[in-house]
């Protein structure tokens, strides 16, 4: 088999790429994903899938899709997100929303991360539409993975879909991934008292208090890195990055307010609530001036670290079909949400993470056939 014998793949990928679905924390850049969802729904209904579209609460322009072929209490979910990150238009060599084939690659926004997974999942599913499935095959498409994970959170709240196994088709270079770190994005706000800089007694400097707080955050980072290690990761400790800071307005005014945003990537087994609670208590204890007020909150709900046991059936089958041992990655996915729904879960997709979130994002044509064949093997193993 070759890509030339799969004419629907480039056609479908072209249509998906041409349907903008940017997910962004900036409301000016944020878009809906209903165009992508409607395309997938139409294609899957034609193949005989029962299709359910689930609009997100208070966001009808965004939705999840659950498409089911067959019945049963087990089965396999092939999952992906339909949104993309924003793009730097002036850094692309071609239109990000027009799929271009050159150098044996498909170029386009989302080609790797991760609209490219859906045509391959559909192509694999075609082999089974006329076969008597013993357990259902479910193709799942979600909203807002790149920002809030709102789509995945809505699925957990609804208790859907119900299945026994799940593959998240994020870019992993055709290697099965059974572990990834979690993701926390936190905001620390310190309010002091503004005043004339000629006399410190006139105010309380939020910047100086933030200096103390940053020292405490770095001390906390060093301690948790001593406390927790996992040699299964390339960076085997939890990381904490001080991402951005804003505060003050003029050199001759005592700073009355400042804000720090940071990113913490916990290892499997580390509780996000416990980490937040411990750090918040330490920061409050470090503030000795009663004029200083401190508040810490989360920019996003957070994504738990993910780990599927090495001896799980899904991991073993994936290793056998791909010829690769399971590995870990540092980036977060929707895998822990599917685990919460009771499924054995792995991350396995055709693209490469170094192409994600980049200008001139592409999916190599050589990855398409192996991915389709792997998915066929997975469907045959868990649905027939």
C-alpha cells in the first residue's frame, strides 16, 4: 500500500486544514471548531457510524464528536483534538490553511498536531465497516485541547465515551507513549501599597515582595526535584519555569502591584492540589509585611500526569504492532482524561512533536501507511 492508493487521505486532510479552528487564550484569536466537527460527522455517518455532536456548555461554536461503529461494553477509542494553536502567517512559506504537498510532505496548520490523524483513523476504519464487530470502534474528536482542555473535561463530566481501550493520536513518531508529565500554569499576584519613592515608609513594594516570593518558588523547585525523580523521562525531575512577570509603572513610585506566571510539570504520582497547597502556604509564610497581600490561582485547570502500566494489554499490543518499545514524553495530552473514564490508554500518532506549533508544520508521507496499518491491527485486536 502507498499514499497513492489512499486518495481520500489528502482530500480529507486538505478539507480539515482549510477549516480554521484556532484555539487561543486571546479572545481575538480564538475560533470555534464546528467546521471540522461537521466534516468528520458527515464522513463517518456515510460509513455507517452513529454520530453524536456534543456542544460545549456556553460555547455552542465548539463541540466534541463521538462516532460509534458497532455495540458492546468494551471496544477501542481513536481520539484526537480538532483545534490548532495560533500561527505566524508571515513565517509560513505557504498558506497555513491550504494543504501543500512538496518534498514528500503535507504542509498545513494542524497537519501533524493533529488533524492529520483523523483521515488515517477513518481509512483504517473502512476495513471494518462491513465486518461483524464484537466490540465498538469509536472515533472521538475534541475541542480546545490546546488551551483549556474544555472538551476533554466535558467528556469526563458526561461519562462518555464508554470503552475499554483508547489511542490518542498526538504526534509521537509512530512510537507508543505510556507516560507523560502533567501541566500546571499558575499565577501569583502580590498587592502592596504605592507611594513616593523618596521614602520607603510611604508604601510597601510589591516588587520587593515578589523578589522574596520568587526566591521561595525556586527553593520549592529545588526541593521537589530532590524529592521526586523518574528515570523513565529524559528530564527525570519535575520542572518549574518562571515564564513572565509584570509590575509597577514608574521608577519614582513604590510598586503597588506585580504578577508572576509560571509553569510546573509534575511527574506521575504527584498531586497537583498538594503541590499548589504546599507552595501557597510557603509563600504566605514568607510575606512578613502586613501591607503585602498575596494571591495564587490557576490559569488553567491543569492536566494530570499520565502513566499506563508497562504490562497493560494495550501497551504490549502497541509495542508488538509498531516494533517500538513504549516511551515517555514531556508534553501533556488528553490521555489522563480518557484514563479517568476507565480506559487503558496510550498516545500514538504519525507526526513528530518537533513539527507541532511551528511555521511550515508538516506530516511526512512515509508515516501515513505505517500508521494506517497499525490502527488496523489495533482495531482487529480490540474490536473483532
